[in-house]
C-alpha cells in the first residue's frame, strides 16, 4: 500500500458545522414542512394556501440546491485535479496491463496448441505400443501424456479463468426478452411530438408545476 501524505497545497478544508445560510434555509423549510403536515384541503381557501406553500417550497429547494452547489464546488474541483494528477500513471498502468495480458494469453494459446499436438502423438504411440505388446513402454507413454496435460503454462501469481461471454452474430434473431427499452429516446421522441409508437401507450400525465 502507498502512504499518501497531504501537503498544505492539496489539503481541502471541510466544514464540520453547517454554515449560517444552510441553518436559515433549513429552518424555513422545516417551518413549511410543519405547515404542510397540518394542512387539510377542504376547499378553495386551503387550495390557495397549498399553492402558496408549493411556491415557497420550490424557492426553498432552489436555495438549498444553490447552497449545496456552493459547498460542493470546491470539493469537485479538488477531486478533478487529483484525478488529472493520477490519470497519466493509471493510463500507463492499464496499457501495460492490457499488453502483458495479451502476451501471456498468446503464449498460452500457442503452448496449448503444442501440448495438444504432442498429447495426440503420445496417445497414438500408446496404442501402437499396446498393439506390439510393449506394455511397459505404453504405460510410460501414457504417463507422459498425463503429465503433459497437467503441465499447463501459467505463472505462480496468476490464475486462468474461462468465463462465458458472447458476441452478436445476428441481432434480428436475438429473443426480445434480452432487449431493454431506451427510456431516454422514447421521452425525447414524445417531447419532439411523437404520439403513436407501436407497443406503447402515450398519454398525458397530471403533475403540479410551480
């Protein structure tokens, strides 16, 4: 593990107490939340009160968002700078890792091909020796074949896995259950004016806008 020591130039002060602006905004929102809990809408008068509360809540949320952005902005900038600092080394490490894995796997494929070829030759020699009655020689050749199968090329610090994966050969033949609807594209199309899309019911929802 690498021990990282923060210098004065990279240290970032994180407030332990909420600033006064956040305290005031929180107090205002708490007051509004209490009024909302007590409000029972029975007619136009209460509906007017609800409308005013919605406006005030929208203003409160906007103010809280502005405070959050103000507090988080320095942290985001700090994180971005640190990521940029590490990125070149990480890219070199990833590139080297990919290159080395490719070399190891290429060697393994070549070694596997040679091993399979030699194993097939030994198996033929076993059959030949058995037919000629050379049982000790056949046993020795069979032992070599087994040892060859066990001696697969792999480094002491690595393990070879064989996970199942896939590649698309004919998208039209893939069953529908493996497809997912692109929600963003559908909503963008509806905003652009689409009202008829096969397989979808497009309707007007009811929402309050402040």
